[in-house]
């Protein structure tokens, strides 16, 4: 207890007051992070970060909560390992079967038993086609498809690559050190220790989730993978900037690291440097023309450049290599949709859904194509399925509202727009769409309010929103 009494406020006006806790705001400008009761209510001290003043009990609770997050992540990792183990056993059996077949073929060759060779000619052709890296691996080439799947699984879960991609941090050890300092009532040291490590922990956790999202996409758990990537961005708002810095460091050591080149393409695409993102994918494809994730990301960047036909050609190469690639069919569908080839786009989305029935984006995109074909009821069914899978899918609520608006169900449309806005308050197009429905219902004041909010969140379409506002005023 003597140590606690020594840790008192040094402010002249309330010197000697017991310290209650620390400010945990990383950007805090106050010279002293600790605070007493009077510091806490002082309007000048910690003026921009009052909410981040945490008592020692709150800090202890936070540590416990963060520890639970680490335990949850450990559980998720164990679950992922189980899935990989199952795939390992499946692929091992396939490889063993191939080895036995090839052994028999070698025996037939030694025995000059050409009739048996003829019986196994399909297998020999498939092996020849795969070994010679022919660009088109046809559906009937079971060996080629199996070997490509095995290769992709190895690449996605190569532990050596994971060690290159993430710097190992013993999260449990950091938490234990923090708790030890708190139990020793070394408040200043505890605060500094936590501030220094929390940001780095979050950065590493965001990297881990991002890398895991790629593995999930390659395992055709696309919806879960994309949600995992979104979680990584929520943990670390600078995810792609940090990833770009990290990939540049790694590529200095190994310029041909395929996985890091692909990761860099993600980061560059997020920075809207689409051509540079494509160049990273091309470096991978030069060494491995059938790397389907590199083809997927190149297609993604081509789409952002509005090169829809080139994007389709690119993703078709991936689909030839793997005819069960959910994200590939979805990307192709989006390009076809932008070319207004809606029926073909819907076929692609259906294929993606058949591979991954929990892919909310595929249902949402299918709904958009149906909506363009004026099949509004069918579109709403797709949006409802997307929302059922992902209740926080703002775009699906917005799109459902559009279909309801086309069916002249304006009140129902407004309810959908309100739900989208509650999920994403910065969703400019939804304010515009809600304004359109309110205008039709002659609720002009509310319509103008929504158009003004649309202007606030989307300056690029400001003139169009202002035109609508003026039109309402002219019609009064």
C-alpha cells in the first residue's frame, strides 16, 4: 500500500490526491497520462479524450476482455486447423492413389503390355497435360484439377510463408506482463507498456485475419473470407497502408515471394493504384501462370479500371484451372453485369452460390442483375437471402429498397433505406434513394433533408442532389 500512496497527483492545485487511473488515448497531448478525481473533471485536462480516462479497475477489466479475444482467436485457429487436417487427409489419399496407378503403368511399360497402357491412356494424357503446363486444364482432367487444388492448399497454409508474413508476438506473454505490472500497482509502467503494445497487437492481429481471409477464399468459403477481411480493416483502419509498408520490406529480401506480391496488390488496389496492383499480379503469373488468386486479384483491378472484357478474359483463365472457384464466378458475373449481359451474369452468380451457399455478395449481385431485368420480386428474394446470411449488409438493404420503390411500395422502400443508413450512416446513395421515395410521397421537407445528407457524404454528385432539391422547391 505504501507504493500506492507514493503515486499521487503532482498538479499544484490538487497535489497529493490519489491517482485513479490513466488516459489510454494514443494521441493524448497531456504531459501526464495519469489522473486523479479532480483531473478527471477539469475541463482543460484531457479535453479531447475524456472518454479514454480509465480507472485501474476498468483497465483490469479491459485486459481480461482482450485476453478473451485472444482465446477466441485461438479457438478459431484450432477450427481452421481441423479443416486443413481434413483436407490434408483427403489430398493424401488422392496422391497415394495416383502413385499406385503410376506404379502399375510403369510395370506395364516394362512388360510391354500395351493393351493395359491403352486402358490407362486417359490418365497418361492427363498427367502429360498437367506436367507440360498446358494453359487449359479441361473438366475431364481429374488429375490436373486435383493437383492444382493440392498446390493451392499448400500455398495458402505454408507455415514458412506465414512466418515470413507475420512477426511472431506472444500475445499471452504480453498480457501476463501487463497484469503483473497492474498487480504490483506500477501504474505508470503499466500504462506505458499497454500503450506501446496494444497498437502493435492490433496491427499483427489485423494481418493474421487478412492472411486467413485469403486462405478461406481459396477454400471456397468466400463469404466468410470476405467478412474476415472486413474484420481486419475494422481492427486496423490503416490495414492496407501497413500492409504496403510490410510487403515492401519483405520483397527487399525476396522479390519473388508470390504471396507477398499478391498481398501488395491488395494494398495498391485499395490506394486506387490499379495498374501497379496488376503489375504485382503479373510478376506472380510470370512464374506461375495458373496461380488463380493472382488471376482473381488482377481481374479485380481490371474491373476497377472498367476494363470489363479484359477482366472476364483474365478470370476465365482461373476458372479453366479450377471450375469450382466461387469468387471467380462472382467476379465474372460483376463484369458481365457492367456490360449489361444480365442473364449470363445471373448464371455466374448461380454457379458461385452452388459452390458457396453462404456467399451473401453473390445473392446481392444476382438480385441487382434481376432488378436490371425488371424482375423485382425475384430480386427481393435474392436480397432477403443476402440479408439472412449477413444481417449487416447495408448494400442489400439499399438494393431491396430500390426494388420496392420500383414496385411503388414507397413506405416499405423507406424502411429498407432506414435500415441501410442505421448500418452505414455515411451511405450517400441511400439518402438520395430515400429522398426520391419521400418526394413521390410529397413529403418534401424530409426529402430535402435526405438530399442534403447525400450532399454531405458525396460531394462528387453534389450538383445532381442540389438539382433535386431545387426541383422540389420549384414545384411548391
